[in-house]
C-alpha cells in the first residue's frame, strides 16, 4: 500500500467542535474505520488550538482514501491536503537508483 500524509484544517470553530464530539464517539467505538481492506491509519495527531491535524495512513488508492475521509469532510467541512509519501527506506533506495543512473 502507498503511504499518505493527510493534513486537515477546520475553518469554522463550530464545525470543529461538532467534529470532535463525533470523534469522541468514534474513539469510544474503537476507531472502527481506521483499518479496513486497502486502508489503515498509522498515526493521527491533533492541534485543536488552531483547528489542524495530521494523519499518516496507508491506502491502496483514491477509493480507499475517499471511503475514510469523505464522510468527515462532508459533515464538517474540513479542508484536506492529501499527499503521497515515502518511508526513509523508500526515499534512500529511490535516490540511490537516481544517483547511480545519473553518474
């Protein structure tokens, strides 16, 4: 699966409060959609003081990402920035190959 860094931002405090009310319920239920076939959240960090946060997840593609994030965006108007990412091992190997090819 491909790794992704997902940054979110709330532009409205009322929507942020509503989202955190829902998130408490989600946590109490055991984070049911954090892992399903083709998708897994690895880390989630919150900065509630400025309405932002970051998730590191793995996904098979856009459909899996949409399945997890679309309900939150639709309900709470969060801005999402979803970026493919590489592990240290992947970036080292990719650059090793690049440098060998350009030598």
